[in-house]
């Protein structure tokens, strides 16, 4: 496989974007990415679109050609396909594009991720998210997507003494980071009291432990390193990529306090990159709930199993800490349009590694890791990027 | 709304906690699968129906305050991951308990209950929940502690399916 780099990134503002349609969001993010790369549309060899549930949320499938068409590139007849892995759809699409370019099948590919959540009412959002779980053996009996993460939180607190306050600190930190990101859905700074006093969703997880589902799209342009250097002055190298799956139902896993898919996807990405956790200067992790970030920093190898809560409490994961986690604000503050999240994470890595992240810039960032999870952890994607 | 057959196919499993046992490795499996995940092709033709006793313990739990469609009237309710005495784990509601009394490791046993309803006047779905109420006169080892508990109260309607354990 040949080396591949990111040469352009784009992202819409995330939020309740009532006035914008799915296809407008796709076009807006894609245009920004292609402009950032500085290439004409005809240079693109293929597109990949990550989306969790457009068929349910807006009644639209067949998103591959939709993206090409909306970009005004239907005349190129380029190949384009939609990739689905629940809320890891963005990470999954990125990996598929990476494999295609690394293999030599394509030289330049655009990967988009998008979701339009707010065209349906809250209840339908809940039902849609539950489709990432096992419909017949979890959701049928009343399990919701938050309830699965809540059971992981309960067990993590039971086994390792992780505290409610430590979980709240994840949300507080990510909102602080998000307040420095003009594209984040939620720019407000919050305190632990806000989290601990917010309505209960699924005990022990409250509303402010949960990432909100919003509208948004993100896109990146990737190319083989040779082409990348020719087209763009600031390519960011994709050093490692790993993906893994696990049982669809949470109850069939060996452990409720780790995501084996994350651990194994990370091992694969580190191996490909020839790097270890300590070589990362920052990470964008999948904090769909506060407990998810605590477990992620353990499963990605940054701290030992069971010590994630303490690490958050120590300030290690803050912007000025040893390993800033979610400098973008994460899913919590940036907002979580399921299909777009994995691509938005890659965009943040690129901004950080180019040194253009502004107020939330991680000082001395040479390498960063992106971690995207599908559902309760049946899919995980880990990517490691390095500035050149 | 989903068509009926999708639910009929699962009746033995959801009503009676019937799984399968692998004739190759002896592992109890719930819900029934096409292949034993340990033996895979070696298990073809060797998976025999197997009745779980219904006894289990709580591995972890949560109280759902924000319910999906069809569960609005039940919230807040307890969901748990239950490890069955025979080994398999499953996700189910816990009943007959004060939510505040829930504990990891708590013993529970299977009961038969109404799960939800597909909208107003829609199909009523039945299946297992797990009760935390202590069992009186527990049976001999390996037997179901409470093999049959029929639908109660308003659930005992003429429309209720008749296939109880």
C-alpha cells in the first residue's frame, strides 16, 4: 500500500440547521474541502459518503450519486458509494477511501459525512439511534442507545470507583474546548453543577452527559502522497488506520467496561503507523456520552483500564494537559450528526496538525488520533495523522 | 410498523426463553443462532432446542427515563444485562423492584409480561422480563425457579396469545 495524505478539509457549522437540507450540507462541506485542497472537481476520482440513517431520517437512500450530483459533477460519472457503520459511518467511509487510494485504484478521493437529524421529532431520533443496537434482542425489550452506555457507566463505577463528578468533568472540559470552536453547535461554557442537575436520561447518565444529535456535514480530500505533494502545499499524512467489530448486542461482550473493538482497532492503527499511544500529542475521541470518553482513553492505551476517571479529574485531558482530548469540543460540544462525526474528527486533526486551530490549538501537535465508534461499540475506527 | 411474522418467529425464545445447546461443545446459546459461535460449521445440524431455567443475576443496569415509542407509560423502568444460570447473557427489563434497590449481582428470575404495543390498538408484544422478587419454595437444582407466570391484570385479554411456557 502506498502512503496517502489529506489535502483538504471542510465542515459546515453543526447545529439545528432548520433552513438547510441534507444535500445543501453535503455540497457546502464538500465545496469547502475541495477549495481547501485547491483542486478542480474534475481531479476527483471517487467519492465516499458516510451516513448512518438518511433513509429513516429524510427518506433518502442512494447517497453516493446524490453527493456527486449535488457537487455538479454528475457529468464525470465518477464512482461514489455510501458507507454505513452507525455513528462510525464517517470513520468507515474515510477508511474505505483510504484503502482505495492506498491500493492505487484511485489517486484523489473525496470523503463526506452527513446527517440531517432535525427533520424528524425527538422520539424518532431516539428510535433511529436504537437501530445501531440489536433491534430484536435489545431494543425490542425497551433498551435505548443511552441505556446501553448507562449500563457500561454503572459497571465502570461499580468496578473501578469512577465517580459521577469525574463523568461530569468530561462534559465541562469539552464544552470549554467547544467554546473556542466557531463551528461547534454549543459554544457555551458549563460547570459540573449544570451536568449533575440536568434531567436524567438513563441512570446514571443525564442530559448533559449526552452528545446532542444535530445536523451537519464534513468532508475531506485525500490523495496518494506523490499526488498530494504536487497538488497542495500542506498535506497531512495518514500514518495509521485500524478498524474492528464486536458483537452487535452489548450483552454478548466479554466485558462491559471496555470496548474491545476500540482496543483492537487502535492496536491495528498503532501497528500500521509504527507508533504507540505515548507518541500522540492529542486525540479526538468518540464521546457520545461522558463515560464513552473515559473508556476511550483507557481502550486507546493512554491510561490503564479503570484510571480514565482519575485522568480526567487530574486535568491530563484538558487543552493544557499532557494529552488534550477533544480539543474541538468533541461530540458533546461540537454536536453529533452521526454520519458526519468521523469526518469532523479528521478535519480537526488536520487543522491542529497544520497549526491553524486558533484559540484551541494544541501546542506542538505533531501527531493526533481520531476515534469513531458505532452504536454501543460493535464498530470502531481509529486513524493516526501526522503533520509533514 | 413492522409486520407480524417478524415477531412470530421469535415466540419460543421470547415467551419461553428457549435457546439452543450445541451438540458439539455443549455450550448453551441464547437467543438461538444458526451457528454455534465457538464451533461454527461443526455445529451444523447439532444445535438442539434447549430450555433456559430462567434464573440469572444482574451484570449491570440502568433506569430508563427517556423511553422509545411504545414504552412511554412504563418509564422510568429498569433495564439490565442479565447473566443466565446456563451462561448466556441477555438484555431485559427488571420488575417487582424499587428502582433505588437495584444492585449489580442481584439474583433475578424470568417472568412473562407484556413488553409493548405498536401504537394505539396495534399489535401487543409479549416476552420475558426478569423479576427481583424473592422466589418461594425454589425448586431443585437446574429447575426453573418460577417456570410459568401468566400475564397479569389487564394483560389477560382475549387477544393475548395462548402460548405460555
